[in-house]
């Protein structure tokens, strides 16, 4: 059974693979695969979001690591990108983030970073998986004097705060009023603090995590909550993070949600104007709107398309030397500063562009015409290969022929949940609605 999905390991707590037993084996496997033979001891940094199950998994992973001679540095609730940054800056052999991102509290997961701060390659994930599942021989037990130690460190937040502010040139936010929705997640403390230290007036919401309320009617999946506060307080914009703060969704001064594609586009244009968009190319995924590609072409920017997942975007950026990319779901990767999507750093970059161009977010985002689109997530009990669903394949072929250059469709399974995702995009809204219904009904018939 495969452990790793498109973004680490994820599932329901106390069910395979999110159990204390697997977490213990995961710690041992990470030690086996990522420790450096040239060092007597190796460091592993562990962060987590605010789920109640994080305590269980943190303890189990730590036990596995120290049993293999690794020293563990526990930083507590911390955004995923902060763990990635600190892993590299502190010279750790690996970084581990315990999170299920935007999922509800009943789920949790494990993301692993290498010593360079990047997510692991498929080959390394596969090797770790084989160790976890017992398909590789285990090293003999260490003598008592050789086991590692676990430490809780208190200065990790400060290290990341200074890094994030420096990446935004310590831009002054004096005179700006910002709504920050922390989603009761990993950015609940550090996010608002950074904006305040730069001088903004901050209205904070969803910053009282209790272990059970992460992502509950708040955060990046519910940006309308921040939008409501933006209107009530006359704020300049709203910033909504997901559970591990590696994604961000914006609302403008009217409280309207700004699509992730518009944010990708405005950032690409801003970076190009600054001479910082290497090869004048934006990296986006197959989920991005066709209108983004048209708008970038009008601005002399090429668009490189990758499969879904910020890791796919990052791999493309690294391979070809691009400096910026992301997903319309709110992952933005500023390659000159970060090794993964970073909601806080991304928000600071957007604020910097607003300040430098003396423009509102709505003005900066007015760069494209978005094709009408609809994304449906259907729960499924099983995930048979799409290629085996003959009726669905025939309907997809029919849709492609009928759409031509006027639209597109994308049907895929979620890599982290038992769902199938149906995306339809077309110049005509009626066509979008009609084809979503046809696909949904047929999938219900073939899969059940």
C-alpha cells in the first residue's frame, strides 16, 4: 500500500497510515535514509500545525528518530514554509512538518524536507516508504549511549520572522489596515505579528486554536469570512491562510475574493517589471484558468504548465531556472527566497507591490478575463484507473472535440483525499454547467 501522495502522507487519524505505530517507523526510516554518515550526530527539525493529534505524532516520530541516534529540535506550531527554511538555515539533515494542510482536524499528515529545504524526490520518498513497510533491512539497535536527544527550541519563530521581513525588503506597512484570517492553524501567532511589526493595523480572526477548530469555516477555504471583516472595518485587504500557512487567498477592499490566478498574474507582471522574473516565464498548473495564459501572453510572459501540486511547480522551476510559479489554490513560490509555497511571504510580496505601485489590490488584479469555470469534488469509495472507465473516456473525448479552443476539462483523483475532481472551463457559462452535470452523473453511474 502506497504511503506518499502528492503532498506527503495524509489520512484520518488513528487509521492507516496516520497511526502512532507508523509515525514511529517513519522516524526510524527518515533516520536511515537522510542521516549524514560524516557526522556523529544528525539534527532533524520537527514542526506541526495546531491539530490535537499533532502531539501524538510528534512524540512517536521523535521516539523513532532518537532511537536511531538523531537529535531532534522541536519548534512547536509553525508554518510549513518556516520548517522548510529553518531546516536549511540550521543545518539539519531533514525537516518534518506534521500537518494535513486544509483538511479538517480529524485528518493529519507528514511532510518531509531534505537538508536543502526542498520536499523529497519520488525516489527518496519511495526508499523511506520501503523502510516503513519493512521491505528494507533495519540497522541493529544502538547502544544506550548512542541514542539521540530531543530539544524544544524557542528562537525558531524569531529566525523565520526576520527572514520573511528581509525577503520583503522590510517594506513599511504604516497606514495600511489588514484583516488576517489564521484559520486557527499554524500561522495563528507568527502571521499577524509580522504584519504588525512592519507597521500595519491588523484585525485578526481565527487565531484561537483549540486542536479541533483548524480550518473550520475559516481560513483559505472560506475567504468570505475575511471579506466580511474587510467591509466592516474598511480594511485595505484580507489575507486568509490555510492550516499550515503555505497557501494564501486574498480579498480586496470591497471584500471580494481575488482568484489565485489573478494573484499569480499580478505577481508575475510585477516581478517582470522589476527584472526578477527569470526567462520571463510563469510556472502554473493544469488547474489555472485559460484567461491567465492569455493575459500573460499580452504582457510578454510565457506560461509553463505542470501537473497539479506545488511540488510539480517547484521541480519545473528548479529544472529550468525559473523564479516564480504557483497554483490557483493559493500556493505561490518565490524561488529567489523560498523552497516551497509560503503564505506569509507571498502576502508580504503582494503588499510590497501594492505599496511600490501605489495601487489597490483590485487595481493590480484587474489583468485578465477569467473563463467561466466550475470545480466539483465528488467523494468516491474506490479509485479505479480513469483509463478503465470506458464511458467516461468516451465522454471526455466528445467534450474535447466539442470545446476546441473555447474551453477545456480536467478530471483527476485527489492525491490526498478519496475524491474525484471535475473541472470544466468554457467561454460560455451554460456549457460549463451542462458538462459538469454530464460528467458528474456518468461518474456516479460508473464508480458509484
